[in-house]
C-alpha cells in the first residue's frame, strides 16, 4: 500500500518536548506529513516530579487552545496536514486525577503509557468504562492507543486477554521508532494476533525535538514485515470519523 506520512506520538514544551506546538506544525508541513498528533504527557505519578506535564485544568485548556488555533490555520489555508489533539496518560497516575482532569470528548486521541500487567488492563478498562458512562454518544469518544507498548510483558500466557481488551475497546497498537526492540521476532505471535483480529496499528516517533518528527520509516517497515497493512488501513478508516 501507499503509506501516508503519519506521526501520532509527539511532545512539545507543554511537557518534556523542546519546541512549541506551532514550531512542530511548521516543521511537519516542511516534512510533508499528512497526519500529526500532539500527545503531551499527563501524570501525577513519579513522572510529574521529573518532567513538566499537563497536570492542571488551566494548562490543559491552554494546550488545547493552541492546538485548535493551529487546526484552524491549517483548515483556512488549505494545508495538506491534519492535526489532532492528543494526550499521553501515564497509567501510574491516580484514578481520581485522571477522572477529574481528562474529558475524553475534548481530545481526538488518547495514548495510554506503561501497560505492563493484567492489573494495568483492569485500570484502563475502569477508566474507559467511566468515560463511556459520562459520554452519551459513542462517537464522541476519542481514538485510544497504546504508547510504545512492549508485548513481551504478556509473552507467557497473556496475549489472549490482551487482544480481547484491545478489540473490545477499539485500542490501537503503536509502532514507535524510538522503541524498535519491542518489535522483536520473539513477539511474532502477538503481531500475528493483531493481524488475525484486525487490531488497528499506528505510527509514532515519540518526538521530543523537531528533528524526530519525520522519523517514521522504521515503523512503516515493521508494519510491512508483519503484514499489517490492512490494520493500518483500519486506523485510517477510523480517522474519517474524527
């Protein structure tokens, strides 16, 4: 297939990135990216003591306002770039903190970071169920994805539950150029299951600087290697509803 240029995992000065949202959009245009998501960190765990995060309602409002301004600019100038409002949630954060500050209908996509155990699956499940009760229309929920997820955490007997979870809540798997070792052949059973159950896959670079925004070639090659082109097409289909 002809892969569109997509990067769904990037950071800016609203968390631990080096550049502004507007700078990221400017460089994305220079790189001829077709899809870009800004996904700054949200956390009240240990991470919030190490890096800046989207940890207050005021900061989230300012963050979304800047993205919306860039979206309006791209639309009114007919640029060939679609920009998405995203966030990367550290699931080491407290349940109350997430429920209090994250309104899912304000975002186009939500990444979950640090899914590493069956308990992590239960934590995310409870959050999504809470959001589903708060949002009257299913179509107002954002895309859900796993940020730089390492399948080997579930290598010994956990893939069935993991795949069921991804399927039930329409969660996509991210091929991330910063974590190439996660795509080892030891996880081939997992990637075959992604294909069999048509779990969508996306591409991200975990960019923290402008030079990393276009780093998407390795993820594309891995999608081809594991014959997951149709899974990527499934993600593109879902984007039409945003």
